[in-house]
């Protein structure tokens, strides 16, 4: 009789351990199932989230870095958006400046805003001059200052823009003379921006007409 009691106690203990182990396994299984469901939910949310807009770091000729964030959905194809004016202002400075340290990068960047015909014509006309400035063989340099840009939107593209700016001629870093220029251009927006333009021309601005004229009055520095 005593052996039966011991056997029953041993069986009860084994059964209790089994029940306790099953409870632990069930708890772990519920936890893992919940983690998997949560992981799937997070992945679906990430997949459905719009990727962040690109952030481009612009470094000017004196080494200052500026982060530019672009909201392409609102800025693209809007001639009156402030971002459009910013890029056209920069185009004017890049296209007409000739500083040894930056001319190759900035002038090449400006060509990315021009139609193929205008870019080819600019390269044929100014390519040798730009190469000479970049190589340090040119006697003088020049930089653009005081750009005043006005955009004239049209109901249908192309849109118009005019700019007045100073071209400052430098010799040994010193100003020798200053010229006032006026520029007229027409531009539109590309329907889709190619990957190679995302960094320098993220809005897809395409200049289809460009005419610059020097004012009759030229200022000479003393």
C-alpha cells in the first residue's frame, strides 16, 4: 500500500512538471507569435511609407556647406516656387563666373540646366576659356555679384525670366572693373528627372532660350 502511495506521488509530481512545462511553452509560443505579427505589421508600415526626399549638400567657393532638402512634389513644375528662383539664380552665377578653384565644377553644373543645343553651343564657345581658367593659365578671373532675378510665368510653358547682375573682373584677387549685364531666358520643366540630374538639377529645369547682353555703362575700379 505504501508503494502505491509513493508511485501515485511520483506520478503526480511528473504530471505537475509536465503541466508546468506546457504552460511555459505556451507562454513562449504566444510571445513569439505576437512578435512575428508585430514584425509583419512594422514591415508593412515601412513598405508603405514614402521614402525621404534627398538631401544634397552644397559647398560654395569659400567652403561653406549648406544642406538643401527638396520637396519635389510641391516644388517641381512651379515657376513661382522659391526653389525655382534659387536654382535659376545659381545658374546665372555658375554660368558666367570664372574662378579658378570652382569654374570647372560650377560651369559644368550650369550646363545641366541647358537644352542640348544650348549646352553644345556654350561648350564650343566657352570650353577653351573655362579650361584655361581651371588650369591657371588665364590672366584674369571673374565672379558674378548682385543678381536680381525676375520670373515671368506663362499659362503654358515655356516660362520667362530676366536677370540683371554684375560681372566683376579680378586680377590677382583684386577687382579691376565691373560690368552690368542683363540676361533673358525661357525655361520649362522636364516631365521626369533623370537620375544624373537629381543632385544638381532636382526640379528638372530646362532652359530652352538664353540671351545675355552687357550694359553700355561699365564701371572701372580706381
